[in-house]
C-alpha cells in the first residue's frame, strides 16, 4: 500500500486531473441526495478483502457518489450558510493533505503553524482586540464555541466559591444552535433572552436583575452574536460589553458567520464593542472563503485558554521542553491531533492580499441589498425585515409553509437552485419565510432574479 508503482503514478495523475477540473470549473451541478440503499444498489460492495482497485473506486465516485452531494460553492446555493472557497485555498488544501503535518505542536508543525499564525494575525487585527489577543483554528464554530465556554467556565471556577456550582450563561434565542448544544457538553445551564432581534445591553441588564440570588451566583458568561445565522443581526456588542464588565462576566461573541464582515468597511461600525470581548468565534470556512473545515477561536488572554485546555501526559512532556518552544495550537482548544487547517486560508490570503477579501465580502453584502430591492419591486413578494449583512428574509404573499417546502424541492430537483425556508419569530408566532444567505461573489443579479421569478 505504501509502495510506488506505475498504477500509483497513473492514479496520482487521475486524481490531479479531477482536482484541476473541479478547481477550474466555472459551472457545477447541484447534486441531490439519494437514499443509502439506492447508493448501495448503484455502487455495490466497495470494501472487500481484495479491494476493488483505485480506478474502479474512483469511477464509482465520479459516476454516482459525487453526484449525491450539493456543492456549497454553487452560485445559486443560497441555503443555510453556503461557502465559496477560493481556488487558491482549495489548491493549498491539497498541499496541506500531501504534507502530512501534525498541527498540534510547534515541534512537529512549526512551518505550517507559522503560516496559520500569519493568517490568524490578520483575523485578530480585524477584531481590534488589544495587544496579546490571539487565537487558533478549530474544526468549526461549534468547536470554537465549546473551547471558549470551557475556558470561561474554568476561569470562573478558579474561585473556590464556584467550584461546586453548575454554571449559567445568558444568550438570546437568536444565538446559534451550537451554543445550546455546547452548553450541554460543558454541563452549563443556559438562559435565553426572548428576542430574535438585536440583544441589547439594556435587555441583558434586566435579565440579570431578574435572576434569583443563586442564579446570579452561577452566572459566569454572556454569549452575544455577531451576525445571527438566521438573519444576520449583530447584537449590541458595545452595550453588552459594558454590562459584562460591570457584572464581571465573560463576554463571548459568536461571529462564526458574521466574522468575515469585520473586513467590510461598510458594516464594520456595527461590530463596535467586539474588541472588548474575552473570546470570539469566527468561521473562515463561512465568509473567509476557506475550504472545510476551518473555524477559529480568539482569546483576549490566550493564557486562560491554555490553563483550561493544555493536555498533560508523560508522552507529551517533550513538547514542553526547551527547543520545542513555540506556539502549540493544541493548548488553546479541545483537540490534540489536528490538521493545519488554517494553511489553505494563509495561502489564499498571501496570494490575493486582504483587499480582495474585503471586496468579496462587500459583494455578499451588496447582493443582499440588491435582492432586497428586487423583492420590494415584486408585488408578490415582501421583505420580512431589511437585509442584514448578507441575509435576506422575505415572504411570498399568500404562501403557506408547505408551499415554501414544495418550492425548495422543486428547484433542487431541477438542479437549479438550493434555497431553503426558515422561521422568523414575529411576536408569539413563528412564521415560515424564505431566506437568502450570500457568500459566493460569483452569484449574479440574474441568478437572484431567476430564483425570485420561480416563486410564481
Ligand atoms: C455556523 C455557525 C456556528 C457553527 O459553526 P460550525 O462551523 O458549523 O460548527 C456557530 N455559530 C454561528 C453564529 C454560526 O453561524
């Protein structure tokens, strides 16, 4: 398996050809999922004692399996938070794989980690956090949020008074599902302020004042959102930062989706206050055009993360020795062995420069504004709220929830577009509405118009 022969050389060329095709393609097909049984019927047994051979397996991939995926970088894939990795980043993802770098410790991965840190330095600079703030790349926003919550909780429990208390955090219902999920993992209770609109410092203060004595004792952190996943809403970060400071609470900003917009001058002022955060989550695999998977967590005081996450073991002692000194990404998040997943981002940033990133993010924001105007111009359609960042929520007048679902499947089945409905909380009711999220700068105005026209 580890030898080189002519078959291996041929396979290498085939794989490269496929990768080149994918990287240089200007059009992609929107694939469709199939049931596992259907896929099994198409490909048969793939794992056998003798193997089916690389060429045969690769053909199965090309013929059947690759087509059961929806490429996230299709210009008419506007569902959830799509993605649009740059071609340079995808290329360097290949290099990252080919280089077999263990990205946990400087001793083994210095070159790769150096590159990651160059990219991280730029991200940190966008936040405006003070000198000393730094971060690491994680598998995604979920892992970043967990790493931050655990760091905050460990810091809080330094004080013996809280050693046996179950922690409590406050966020709003606009927060991403991963906050709730990760609070569960960290065994922390969560209190949701009931607003999908901007969480304000005033609402936070009121919520704190209404806590019982014991709840207040257990409260250790607040999670604000820097661009809600559903609607692109940025909480009142400045106001929340003030309350957190006065109440001595850890201030985490989840900007997994919205973080890329820190690069966009047109909306940067909306993030005022983010520089006061104790920790921030940003997903380069969302709006910084990295391939999956690449999240990031940044800390005002990275030493606190190290106290929470640094792993101890006799087999790891060598990494703490003189000579191995350098930045060890494993110390600042939950994972030990890790891919140097910031490397593709570094190469793309180095290739294109940060101005191009600014422009590409601005384009997503502009597309949301353009879509908003098209929606207002169409008598059948109506904005639910003004577009925010690159999210647009709108309704097709007269449509019931099932109409939206039907429309989604119809467009998907035709291989035309993937646009999915969501719910928006209006007073006490959750209304089903349609949603766009723009990431891909190659999405055109015509794409948007065609999608809107399909809502007849
Ligand atoms: C997407 C998202 C997450 C989760 O990030 P993953 O990379 O999918 O783990 C967390 N928070 C927000 C605000 C998000 O948009």
